[in-house]
């Protein structure tokens, strides 16, 4: 398999512990992707639309989206991303603590590309991040 290209990954997460674990997973597995972090849904949409302080933001190749966010929750963000013609082709992986069937169903109905329940165990969390990266960066062909 050829060497995968580096992509920008947008993590939309308000829990500092989960942000830290995701950063560690990227470092632990020497993932070459650039990780950008925003703490809520309003900031996520500003980043994606390159508004305000995010005017120079890169277009992410992958979005890791928590559902339970302040200001604008992940479900609303997902709905806005997938209804925006200029953003809808960006793959969105819902990465959340919720294992509720209604959240899973609603996320897929809003066109999430994958739904992953966050493991509480650190080693398992790192493994999940690596698998997401392997799949979306090494296996899947993404639009540029």
C-alpha cells in the first residue's frame, strides 16, 4: 500500500481529557495528520466556513464530532454540515460517549459516515483513534 497523504482532522470536543487522549493517540501512533481542535459546535462551523479567527483554516479531510457540545450540539452541527453543499463531502465520524439507539439512528439519518462510542479505557481509546485514522486515511479514498 502506498504511503497515505497527510490530511487535516478537525476534532470537535469540549472535554479536555478526551482532547488530550486524542492528541496522545495521534502522537503515540505517529499519525502524520494535522489535528485541529474546537470546543463547541459554533466554533466548528466557524472553522469549516473559515469565518472570523478561522479565516485561514484548512479544509479538513475528516471531522471527529462529539454529540454533547455546548452552544450548538453535535447533532445540529452534523445536520448543518451535511446540508451545506460545500461541506457535505467531508466525512464525519461521530465520536461520543452516547450508546443510545436514538443517537445512533439520528446520526446516520443525518448522514454521519460512522458512529463510534468512545471507550473509557485509555489503551482502547488510542486503538480506536488509530483504527479511524487507518480507515479514513489509508483505506478510504477521500475527495480533495
